[in-house]
C-alpha cells in the first residue's frame, strides 16, 4: 500500500512544545515567531523533516501557518481545513482562525505594535516577506529574520532529511529532451535581462532535467536547487546519495553537480556584480538576501520553467490520455465492486485499500505499473465527507452506512500521467436533498466542461460558472473550482487554476481539475471532479473570435442515482449522456464481464428508467 492509515496528528505535547518555543524567544531577541507549513523549496508537499507546523500544533493539513506570542498562539487555515483543524489541535493552546476572514498580515498587523516578530527566511517567499515587512513596520513592529529556526533547536527527534534515489524520466513520457528544455530556459532568462536564474521549485527541476525522485510523499520530486545561467552550463545542487551511477552519467551531459551545502557560497560568487533572476512568489526570502549582500541585483521574474511545464507537449498529452483510460478502468471496476457490497458492511479504509489494489492491478495489466497514489485518498462517508480534505485513519475510520453519501477523491501516479478524480456515491437510497445538492454541483461541473472562452481568459473569469447554480440556491463551497495538474509530477500545479485567485491566463495544453462541491457540516459532502485539457482556440460558426474549449480526460461514470433531471436543462442532460457514452466506449473492453454489465447500467441515459 502506498497509503497508510496511521493517525499522525497528535497535539498531546503541543502545550509543552509551545512553552519551550516561547522560552527560546529571549535568546533570539523576539516577542513572537511565525511557523508556516513550508520547507526551503516552498513546495506544497514537504518531507517529515520539514513538518514543523505539524510537530508544534498537531495540524496535518497541506496548508496553514501559526503565529506564537507570549500570551497568544493562533493557527490560520483556509476553507478546506476549518473543520479538520479543530479536531487536530489543542484548543487550549491554539486559536484556529480562517485565513479567508483574517489573513496572516491582518493578524500580525494587530499584534505588531512594539513587537519584534521572528521568522525563518528559508520558510517564507520573497513576496510574502515584502508584504509582511510593510504591514508590520507600518503598525510599529519589526520583522526579524533569524539565522536559525528556534523549533529546530527544540525538536529533538526530528527525522533525517530524505535521501531517495532519483531516476531519469524517459523522453517518450517527457516528450522533449532535457537539452532542448534547458536551452529554452536559458533563452527565457536572457530575455528577462538576467545573467542567471535560480530554480528553487523541485517540480521545475524535475521537468527541466527530465528527472523524478521520491523525497516527498506521493509526488515524484527530488529536492534540489539549480543555478541556470543565460549563457553557460547549469549547476545542480543535490545530495550525492540520491544519484546512482546511471543518473550521474546522464547528468554529466547536462550540468555540473555540486553539494547542497555549496549552494549558498556558489550563489554568492554567481551574484557578485550580476543580475540574478528569482521568482518572488516561489523563492525563499533568504535567497534574495544572499544575492543582495553579495552585490548582485535581484531580478523579479517568473520561474522560467513554470509556464512551459504547465503547457503540456504532445507526448505528455498522449500519456495523460492513456493514463486516464487505464485509471478510469480501475476506478470503474472499483465502483462496480462497491455497488455489490451491502450498506454497512464496508469501512472507509477497506474502500481505499480496494481502490489502490484495483489501480495496481490495471497498471500491471497495461504494462504501466502504478508508481504511487497522487495524494492520500479522501474517503469520507457521511459526516466525514463534509471535511474537504479528510484523511481517513484508524481512529476516524467508519462504516459506509445506509442512506449516507460516500465522497471518494483519489488519484494515481503513472509514468505517463498523473490522475485525480472525485466521485460521490450513494450508499443505499439517497434523500431528495442529497439529489438536489448533487445536481446543483453537477450543473457547475458541466458549465466548466462545456465553456468556450477567448484567448486571454483567466481562471478567475470562469470560476463563477461553476458556482452560479449553487449561488441561486443560497449555497457555495470554500475551495477553488480547479487546480493545475502535472505530468507524472505534482497533482497540484501552477500557475493555472480556476478559482477566485486564478489570475494566470489559461492556455492550450494546460491540464486542470473541474471540481465544484457542496458540504453540509455533520451530514455529508458532495464533490464531482474530472480533469480537463485546454484545447487550442478554434472558430465558432457565426462568431467573431476563436474560442478555447476543454477536452475531458477523466473516464468513469457519474452516479445517475444522485441526478435530479428536473433541475437540469436538456443541454446538460445531453452532456451527461454523451460523456457516459464516451466512458462506455473507452472502458468496456478493459473490464471483466460482470463489470461490463455494471458499466452498461451505470452509463444509461439520464432519462432512462
């Protein structure tokens, strides 16, 4: 199993750890300290050795930040975690706040007067520190970069940094050779008027060098930094224990290799009197300090690999289609099995185990082994489904009970593609309310899937399409509608998204999720998710402008038992029927006879009995 079900959240020692952290304030000359969920690479997924926020608070979510002062400690989380955080922290020690209502900057502004607030400059981006500095100093406080993280001094049983072996990602899956990619990146760096740029995002390094690793859970990344000159040979700073003889030989043709501890001295030398490009949204604040202290000029520029990584090439697109067909068969086989289990006979963990086994089986059958899951499966029955990023463990595991909804959000990592799919399944007979809310969510998903939009459109422009049916019913959901997805990389990939903060232009070749939802606390959760590919803009009959559209990549039935046809337009019903016909045609031959019969029934027209 790639997923384990141990209960990692533990706040039993939180009070003592906060006491020890506060005791270290005097030595550092600070009155408070910020604890983000981040490592020096600023990625969403971090190794256990960097899980400082979880160690201090007990909170295990993928995003959040704590601020600890002598007389108050808070933890801020977004709408995905407002329910989860309260169950994972000691409420006598930490006060949970919604970052949608109170930002970190707003909280610190109120707390700042006369205070010196410490932070680890490796764990915050350049942009974040610029914003916080302005806010805190304007409020009469001081933001203090510490030379060492005080948590590291009191974390006595801190895990060792990861040393997983990296591998070469074959060109047949990558779609382009690394030499070509690196040459293109050098050109982008020169166009930005920089002498060199820093690659700090491990996903960009993986993409640029055609490498994959295993340093963080479920995402095939090798943690490393790189310096890419506009003219010359790149240098990759990586732990040599991660490199076998074959990969060393491969990299010798692409770059120089150096130790991680040589990164700061090398950057100082590289920066002296030169212009160094760094993405202020992704790069650690410490890097800006190094460049400027060495007499260099910091050039704010986007990570040069981020956009070309997001725009998938023909090889990556073909791989994604193949991965989704294989994954769709595995998910559909699982759903057929699930339907044969009596209500109340199956637990969340048993469902997760069966789904992963199905993916492994179909991967082996197709000659494309399951490399990992793409994130911990979200398998929430009944009230657990209302916890947006619920992670089942042996303490929270519960039966899938009669009359409940089961929200199942899962994904896989194959060498040819990354998948992410959510289906909501009724266990027994769903209520009229469940059918109504499910159909409103489905209408939003279809609105995105069928959207046509001109060049220059951003995700923020499309996001209301997914919400309007829910808004009209007085409902909404507290998460984005869609995130970017990598090619055998991170299941959450920028810059593209469909959300209130989705300011990046949507371009042909990008892959996104389409996943509106609805959550009734204490009762149930609903989410439907497909992955979609942005197609090139084409002419519309009788129109004036070429328009982009989406190709739906995910292949698995949407549960007809939860659809209320009276709430849908004819066009929406036709979309479901057409989608199901596509699913049936693509998957039938891959399934055993019993599952073929199930698929035939599951993909009948919406209006059929």
